[in-house]
């Protein structure tokens, strides 16, 4: 597996880079990228931003809003969040989020974190009462005439996110939470750092080491 650690923290650049790699990727070898964004809300492809984000709060706190090309809900990112992108030819597994989340779950379990697949496309930690979300994921596919089909699976890993900001900037429809018996976005999530005593830099490096040797992607990095 090719593993790349992207040191940019600009959400617009990072999502453009991810798109470019996916659109141009032709290798049979699987690809895994780690990246982080400074304060931003990443909204799903078909979401109405005004329904998902407190725009005034985002402006006051210099939180960038960027749209991604996958479905799913809006997520808040800051430098306490580690994002991952996984590109593979396992297109037949599209919609099977567990197949792609399982290696991340296995990594967390190897560090003593009781991570588990929850719902359709989330990873969580059971706190003794409910499963608290630490990761949301989304997918899309592409077809290449010469090399076949590819799937992109990407997700978040909340390591040390400012949950107080997250709970104020995200404004999902209350029915999404009440259906799950949850009062707020803030009460539904938690940070991995609550269960894993290490710095985010250590966490970042250990994920890289777990997934394989680092690679160069200089052919993709000159994107706008």
C-alpha cells in the first residue's frame, strides 16, 4: 500500500488534492493518505449549507466551509482531527463501509481502544451507556476506460477536536438526533484522546507505520 502524509492544513487545497489523486490514480496498488484541516466544516455533496451550518458563528470564528464530492453529513474539522483517504479497486464493496473501516478499527484496537463499527458508516467507542462517534465516512467511485473502476473511501478520526465549537457550528435537523435518542451533536461524539494517552503527532505517525511505507506523490501536489 502506498501511504502519504499530507502536511497541508488548508481544507480547500486538501480536498482538491484528494480529488485530483482519485481522478488520476491508475495504480493497482492501494493508496492511503493522512491529512488534517484547520478550522472548517466539510459539507456533503448534496447538502444545503444553510440547513447544516450556523453561518454567522462560522464567520465569527473564521471557520471555512468547503463542499466535498461524497454524500453524507456535514463534519467539523480542526487540527485535532485526523482525516484519511483510501483508494482501492474493490469497487464491488461500494456501500460496504465496514470493509474499509475495519483496518482503522484494527489499528485502534491494537492501541487498546475499544473501537467498533456503528450505524451504517461510522466508527464509535462504547462509553458504558451509548456508542459515541469518533469517525464518519463516505465513498464514491470512478470508472477509468484503461484501468477499470476505483473506489474512494474517506473518513475522519476525532483525536482531540474542540467539541464545544463542533456543537455550535453544526446545526443538523433535530430529527436526525432524536431518532437515535440523542439530545445534541455534542453529546453524540467523543475524542480518541480520552482513551489513548499520546499526542496527536504520535497518533499520526503510528497510523502511517501501521498502514505501510511512505510514498511520494509529487505528480499530484501542484493543484489549486
